[in-house]
C-alpha cells in the first residue's frame, strides 16, 4: 500500500492540495482520509472542482487506494448559519428550543 | 435519539472544559470533545438505519456512507420512478429532498469520522486554540462539530420519512 506521503504526492500531481498529510483509515484497509479545503473563484466555481477531485480519487483507486474526502467548505458553512438565522427569525417559537438554544449554549 | 443527545451534551461539556482547562490539559479535552461529537453523529445514523432495516444496525460505521449512497439511494430512485409514473408530485419532491439529505449526511459522516480519527490516532497533531473560546483540529472548527448533531437529526428525519412512505 502507498504511504501517506506517497498518497499526498499523487494527489498533488493531480492538482489537489489537502490540508495536512493523508491519514490511514483505521476502519478500512488500503484506505486514507484527507481534508480538502474548497474555495470559490470570482465566477462562483468550486476550487478544486468536483471533476478534478473525482479524477484524483479515481487515479488512486486504480492504484488500490481508497480515499475519503472531508470537505472544508466555508460557503456551505456560511449557508448553514444563514439558514439557521432565517429560521430563527421566521419561526422564533419553534426554533428557540433547537437551533437557537444549541447556538447559545455553545 | 436520547443516547445521541446525551453524547452531544457530553461533547459540549468537554468543549467548555477544554476552553477553561490549563494549557497542558486542554488539548486532551478538546480531542475527546471531537470524538464525542462524532459518536453523536454515528448513533443517530445507526438508529435511523436500524429503523430502516434491523440487519443494518450491525454494519461497521465506516460502511455507512456507502450504504446510504448505494442501497438507500437506489431504493429512493426506484421509488421516484414509480411515484413519477403515478403522478405523485409530492412524493417525488420528498424523494428529491431525501436524496439531497443523503449527500449531506454522507459529507457529515466522513468529516466527523475523519476528525475523530485525527483526534484519536494523531496525538502529535495539536488542537489549535485560535481565539479565546474556539478551537479547531485539522481546520475543523469546534463550532462546525457542534452543529453536526442537529444537522444529522434533520437529515435522518427527512430520509426516514421517505423510507417509511416508500415501504408503507
């Protein structure tokens, strides 16, 4: 099986730069976990694109290594916060006991 | 849901303890907090899958994303075709929503599990205490981890609702 550093090199060759070293998945043989930061260019396109990510993962799968990607997507996280705020504003009574109380108690 | 809620409360307690702890102790509390937030996610998913098919409750947790994206999504696709043919627009909409929930749930499971693995198996990678009451591990902010429970709860309800309607 490829080492974490080798997996990182393979990913970088395919244009992906994960956050930190790939980690061997203790629950699955020949499997790595990677953290990938997703940003957006000025036209709103995801960087790296899903296609580029899929190609890199397929490339490693062909070498017998499965890769699970944990996406760090700031836009999605901002959207979650926006939806929570919208729900809290529209349905304060019903949301009070769930989203808002969780946020406040954090 | 009760056990996963307890797990979430324990995680949150560990989160607050980590922030208040001495510098030499806070890393350990913070790691444990990510671990418990993951287990809250896992327990909710297991409960949902067990309700869908009792044999699925014994499946290893690493297989959950594939199970959701495979058997569950295929069952929804088949049901969508049936609902579409019979003109049940409401059910088609519900199935589309449930498919989106599957995708979101898969993402959360993979992210939560990956963070848990870093927390448990990579002790040399320290938790980053960025600001006074917030920290992150491998760029996963604790605020995001805190939000997993309620997101998973919502997605599981959506998926289970469609599953029950499809199998009624």
